[in-house]
C-alpha cells in the first residue's frame, strides 16, 4: 500500500517551500559575500607612484612616521612664511593637492603635501578612514615645527584628510584648520555611500559593512566619530561643505559646524557635490579659504593696496618727468638678474610712448605706445612685431594697472583682480615694480 505521509512530504507545496528556503539562504550568503568584497575594496590600500607635476616648486621629503616613512613634497618660501599642511581625500594622493599648494605659494605660504598611510607612496596595510592616518598628521606637524620653527602652521584636510586631523590627539597644535567635506560619523558616512547604489536598502545593508571594522581594522564605528573631538581643536576652524554633497550631506556639515568651538566659519559651496571645491569655484575658494588662512596665519600687511586712477597716474608720470626721472618698471619685483637673461624693463614716457628695453647678451629696445583709460588701465601696444629676442619675449605683454603699496608702485596685470603685494615672490615676472631713477 502507498505511504501517504511520504507522498505529502514530496508534494509540490513542500518542494516550493524548500526551494524558497534554499534561495533565501543563498541570498543571505551572497549578500554577506558581496558585503565582504565591498568592505575589502573600501579598505584596500591605494598605493602607487606619484610624480611631481611640472612647474610645481617643491622638493621631495621623507618624514618618519609610525612604523613607516611618509612621502611628501616641501615647498618652502622662507622668510618666516607661514606653513600649510595639505591632506588629500580617500584613494587620492598628494598630487591632488597641488593646485591648492600653488595658490598658497602665490600668496607667500610655505606648503607641505603628504601621502597619508596606504595612499600614494606612503605604505600601509589598509585605509582606516582617518584613524591610522591621524598619526601621519601628527608626524607631519612635528616635522614642520622642527623644520620651520617659530612659524604659524595651518592645515587643509579634504574628506579623509580632515577626518585624520580631527581623530588625532587634541588640541590639534595647528594655528588654523580648514575641513573640506569631512564626515562627522562613520556609520552615516558608510550609509550615505551605500545608498548611492542600493537606495532605501542602505540602512539594512550598512551594518554588514560596519561589522567588518573590528576584524579588519580593530576599530569600531564609535572610534570613527570626528564630531566628538572638533570642539577641542583649540584653533580657528573653517568648514567647507557642498550644498549637493550626497557623501557628506550639508546637514552633516552643519552638525559638525555646530559642534565646533569659536572662532568658526561655515562656507557652503552652492551646487557642489563631494568634489574639489577649488576647481569648481576658484574665486569662492580664494574669498573664503585663502582669506581665512591669511587672516589667521599671516602677519597683518603694513600697507593698504591702492589702485591708481587715470588722473593720479597721469600726475605721477608727469611729476617723474618734471623731476628728470624715468618711470621704469622692472620685472621680478625690481630684482635685476644676471645680464645675459635680458629681462625686459618697461619705460613709460609722459608723451604716451613706452620703451621695452633689455640688456641681455644681445641688448634690444622696442618702442610702442600706451593709453590710460578712465579707470586707470594702461592699454599697451607694441609697434614692431619682428623676430628679435625682445619682441618674442614680450608677446605676452599685458594691459595693466598701477598699484601703490606703501612707498612703492607696482604694474599688475589687468587680469589679476586681487594682487597680493605683501608677498615678495621674486620667482614670477609679474608684477613689475617701479625703479624710477634720475
């Protein structure tokens, strides 16, 4: 006789339940495997060779870190210039901070750019979202304090770099701190990023990633909450946030700002996501980040910079001519370099003629004319466009304004809307400086 119980066990319904259970088990296993793979990708080192960009003025340095050497570039402006440490974001390297470094150098700052551990040319077993990287920040600051003793030191930390500043021992030891798109809590930071791929499932999946931190990094989520230490920085802080950042939301940046102690500033970059704020809004970056660092790190300038208008400039030229002086502007802020270089000097005559003179190995003299517009702009035209060395040298001659800074006068390109004449940068041809002689 047929066994009815055996028949029931193999009924279609029972087989369907068993199949569903198997699918669920495989799904959970697959989910855990995907989470483990994703976790591996998040913490995997981002090491690679880093080449110094052409035209960047710096020397390579190696700084003793915690069990490893920290790769860096040091651009020293000397003369007691303040220093800014530049810290990149996750999976980037020090080369990504070069545009910021060049902006700072232009305004008289020395800069130190480093690869954080497990990035670029600095070794490391895993990216730790600012935990181990914080030791590199401390080591770099100590290096600066020894190399540039007595100078004021600031820091710009982007995302991971900013978290490393906050997760280091506090007070920070910096004289000014800039934090760009820095997460306040790792749990929310991970959820935000997971949400970009799985949407509303992020809250359910995020714990699978966070639970890997202990076996992988010997850290818990509570160890990675920079918001808990920002109030103890003991330095002025500027927090920069993108209004459309879905990695570190504006609400999170506002929360970080609220937890900071005064003095503090919040700059919201309109339309910005989790991206390079300097590249997106150069003028805004100068207005906020550069001004913040200048105010907190540099000594106040001794003079006010004043642009000369048409009547004041005409009077200055006429007075020089009446006194028998030539109105000469020399490049490199008036520094006379070795004669065979043939650096051009601009000689303005009161009759609106201009002479471009160079005393190089092959001296040259080019004549042209200038016009002073109503706002004081000098519009310059060169008469000859031949192939002599002087003509070729001056193909990039700019229209310009004359600025008075204390007792000195400077010729500044009209495209430079905010000349920083406090900085004596003798590595650049512009601005020209007046060297009126008898």
